[in-house]
C-alpha cells in the first residue's frame, strides 16, 4: 500500500463538497464513506430501480460508483485550485452485482502533475460476504487553475 501526501491540507472538505454536488450520486443513493490521501470508498445500497433484467445491479451503475471512487481517490492528491476529470477507464465485470450493498474502493496507482492513474475494486455484499464484482482502471486529468464548482 502506497502512502500519499495530499497537496491540499483541506482535501477532505474539498472532495466531500464536490461529491455532494454530484447529483447522480444522490440520485442513485450512493454515500462517500471513507476518504484518505489517495483513497476513497463509496457505498451503494441495493435498490430495485438500479437493477437489470436479472435483478442484479446494472453494470453501468457499477461503473458509475467505481469511476467516482477512483476519481475522488485521485482528487484527494490534487492541488486546491484544481478539478478532476476522467479521461478514460476500463472495467472488467467479474461477478454479478448481487447483494444488499455495493462497495467501491478507489486507490491511486500513480499520481503525476497532470495525469493520475487510479483503480477501483467494486464488491457486492450479500449476507455479510464481499464478492469482487468489478475491477476498474482509469486515467484522470488534473484541471489546473479550474477549481471544482
């Protein structure tokens, strides 16, 4: 586990404020539950309206919380007067999103001045057991001088 030092001592407040402004997170019912330099965890309770035809949480929803968890992990390391933007990601779905809860754990792999590589593992929790259902790897861009609004 790599130990990162944030460039903004107020990263937690900045990241949490940005998360609160993401309407899609509120719309699907996601919650930011853990935040540390280079790390972020998001939890999403199962809701029938987020499922596909077999009753599993839809892959697009899994991608949404994975992208957001990895993105905010990256944002914890960015300077105060900046914003974050995903420029690409690849996700492998490994098991159905079957359970009462999804947990996305994002982590920075490498943080550069402009580009950050991060990953997220998304787990389906059923009867207290976590099953890895998706692995995501992404590249993000630090938007220097463009504070998140």
